[in-house]
C-alpha cells in the first residue's frame, strides 16, 4: 500500500501515447500488436476503457464494484479504505478478475485521487463521507458514482450541485431505481399527464424518526494501518473509538441531525416522486410533521408529497404511488406495477425486473462518462431530492410545520430550522 502513481496509461492519455508509438514503429520497424490493444477478439481497446478507483468499499460498495466489473470497458486500478481487511479483500477481487497483482491499496483517498491514470471513482463510504469525498473527487477531475444519501444537510446538497456544475464532471448518485423500466414507466405516466392532473405522490420512508449520532464508551483504538479511526471520522464530530460505532450505519451519517428512514431508505422513494412531479430542479415549499401516520409536504404547484409507512399494495420494498385526477399507478421492487386502468399501458410492454439491481444505473453512468452526457441520477436531481428529505427531517425533528424559500434556500422566519440547514465540519475537512 503506497501513494505512488502506477505506471499505467489512462483512457485520457492513450491517444497521446499511441501517437508516440506510431512514430517509434516508423523509426524501428513494424512490431506485433496484441489483439487486446486493438479491441479485437472480444477485448476493449485501451482508448475505450474507463479506469476506475474505489473509495470506501464495504458491503454495498462490493456489490457496486461487482456491477462495474461486469462491464468490459471498465478497468479497476485501485482501492482506498480505512480498514486493512477491506483493502485486502477488494484487491483480491480485482487481482483475481485480471489475473495479476496490480490493484493498488490506499488508506487516504487523496492519494488515490492524485493518480492521473484514474478516470472515475466509485464512492461507497458511509454517508458521513459522501459529500466531502465527492467534492474532493470533482476538484481532482474525477467522474464519480456516489452512493446515497450523498449529503448530510441542505447546505451540502447545494454545494454538491454547484461543485459538479463548476468542474464539469459526470456525477451519478446511487438512486438506481431511475434506471429500472417499471419505475421509469410509472414516473413517465405521472410526468406526462397520462394520469390527468397530478395531485398526490406517495413515498415510503421506512420509519419516521429523527436520529442523532451515537456516543459509546471508549475502547482501545486499533493501529491506524489496521483501522484508521481518525480518517473514518473524517468531517464528523470526534468521539472515542468503539467497535460498534465503526460499523454502525446511523453513526456513519456523522455528527448532528441525521436522517433515519426519511433520508436513508426514503430518499430512494422521494427521488422517484421528484421525477414523477417533474421536480428535479426544485423541492416542496411546505413541510408538516407526522399526523395520523402520515407526513405531508407540498410543492408550489399544489401537488402533495405524502410519506406513509402503511397502506401499500404488496409490490415489494421501496413502493411509490402517483395519483392524478383520472388515474393512478403504484410500483415497488417486485418489478410489478398496478394501474387504475389497463388502458394506461397503451399497448406497451414493460419489463419486470425483480429487486433493485444497480447494473443498469452503472451502465448509464459509464455511457455518460464517454459521451459527457447527463446521467439519470445527476447532481441536480440528487440535490433537490436530498433537500426534500432534509427539510422533511427538520419538520420531523422540530415536530412542527416549516416553510422553505426556494430562492433564498432558507426557511421562512424560522431561525431554529435554519440552524439545521448545515453543520460544522471537523478540521481539516472542507466541502
């Protein structure tokens, strides 16, 4: 494990080096070129490969990495993790895949980002790190696939989208249901008026509680080469090492107010509701605390966003429901959709894909890396879906209605709510 830059050629540098190689071949005579370098025999030419690094590759990250490694135009070069056990495990996956020992290991993600032979990064740390790692990656010129929740508060959400705009990198948040056909079809019905004038969208939060980070008794801190506790904390408020906190997902959201089900699981559903409403560049303006088992937010156009845990059809996890004046649609992770009328299908066939695989979302990201297009889970969509979740969580924590000014990005005449829009980061970290 070291911070040196490996002697490999990135996709960005391939054309420069191939031109030099042509001159050398002219000077010294023709040399045999392997089929892999020419993109023959099922190989992808180096100029078409996307070189990838991984930051924080635990349970979810290992799944995501598997989706990337399925793609023939991806070459995984390096892993960074604060845990030696994870670094070694991911290196073995990559080395076994390529039949070599080339995957480099890093404890500090800044060493990985310093490599100019890496085009893109997979960020799958705990949510405490997502925004900080993403904005550092953007400033290093890396495209990125970042797991969610990708921000800890409203201020980070706004900083995230501005950083991605300014740097021009391709950003995809891990809201992979945007690239599943039945969810996409349900959102299309709502967005294009096929349900009549839309009036209500429903999201499943899997728990409506506002949580705080934990603090447990101090235990002996491991050697930092085994577990780098200081780097694990990163921008979060300091607290003593405790093994339960090391793998505690709620703690990984960091210091201050964290999301509970509204931000963690709920943000998948909220993201789909935002897409259905056509609100990727906006958010609700009014947020209410729970009442009768439901929490209601309202968009400026009058459409209601309803969080509810019960009353769903048996369509699997992450259900959403969209209701208009003339029809409704409901979908979930079973891959099935239920419609108020069969005529809404209009002769179309929609593939039923059970579960919530990320393969299609990963492919969307890789295609956009090549075309410089905008992926489905782009930074603007992520920003406003997360603002919706954070503002809902603030209403939940304060147990009262809050009103949000979308022009100023602050709560109206509400100093207490406004203090929860951001939090201090621990030195030396910045976004």
